[in-house]
C-alpha cells in the first residue's frame, strides 16, 4: 500500500493529468465544426502503469501526458471525426474522476493535518 506521501503525490499527478485531459476534450468540442479537424486524446496511462509497476514513484514527477491524434472515428464528409455526444460523455466521466481524486486528496491531507495537531 502506498504511504501518505506517495499517495498524495500520485493523486496530485492524476489530478494534473485529468486537468490536461479536460483541456484536450474542450479543444475537441471547440473544433467540432472545423473541417478536417482530427480528434485528439491525452495519453499517459501506459507510462503511469510502468511507474507504478516499478515499485517506486521516483519518476512520477517526470510523467507528462502526450496529446495524440485519434483517427479511429469515421470522419464526416468535411473530414472532421468529432462526435460531440462522445466528447460530452468523456468530459463528464473525466469530471467525475477528478472530483473523486480531489476528495481522496483532501482526505489524505486532512489525516496528515490531524496527525500534526
């Protein structure tokens, strides 16, 4: 199990990645009607899994999300592959995840504050 210091660092990094993902999703939504626009995603999960499986969070501070093109969706006649319903769903799910991580972070900090008192 992660110690408080490690879990706080992990939660902080996860909130950072979630914020980045929210920006990418918002950018997709803003370009939903831009001809030729390809959907973008923020990838970081594989690198995070690597860090976690190493047994040490020493490299956590180096974790950066990578914005990549997602050309898997069928493009419309104008070449744009944004599905606004899917983007709104992604934004909602990401928001819920951020909220859960934020609550866990606050809880961990509260425990530490309580121990200090």
